[in-house]
């Protein structure tokens, strides 16, 4: 079972069920620095396609209203955003009937999702400079694809 620990950025508390005792045992995982650097570079250098963290910022989650969370979930975790395929030797009619009755049929029809917006081609190098609370600055520079 995963439970977010919002006291530290990019920390996840994992609770494992001990089958012998029936107790939940916590373990904490933290993202490594390269993962965090990758996230910052993507968010800043590719703002159209990667400008937002899909999971949200952990520090902001406690301030998220229930209504905003429900709206976000209904927009982005709706079957209209899914690609469903089946393969192998199976009864396709039965498979899709089961999929409709147990899953897709429980959702209301919504407008199609917005079209994918592509990142515009760069015409010059892009760079970012981030300084943390201790005054340590990191500089990243990327050249446009040629």
C-alpha cells in the first residue's frame, strides 16, 4: 500500500503487510538527485509538453480542495484518455462486453480530450538556473535539435 508523506518533497512511505503478524511495516523511499534534476530540466526546458508534474507537487497537495481533486481526476483519469487493445486467442465479443459492463459502462460520456500540443521547435539554446534555499545554484543548458 502506498501512502504519500507530504513532509518531504518526493518521499513515499510504503507500507508492507507482514503476513505473519498482520501488521503494516513502513519503509521510506526518496527519489535520487538525478531524478529530481531530470524533473526540473524537463519542466523548464520543455514547458508545453513537460511543464507540469503529473503527480502534483507534494507540498501543494494538502491545500488541494476535494472539488478540485475530483475535477482533475474526472478530466485526466477518464476512459476517454485510454487506449485499449486486446490480443491473443480470446473471445473478443465476450472480452469487450465484460469490459463495458464492469468498467467503461460505469462512466458518463464526455467530450473528447483536447488535442495533443507539441513542443515548438527551438531556434536558439535554452538554459535554466535554479538556486536552492542554501544559495547553491545549478545551471543547465541545452541546444536545439538540429
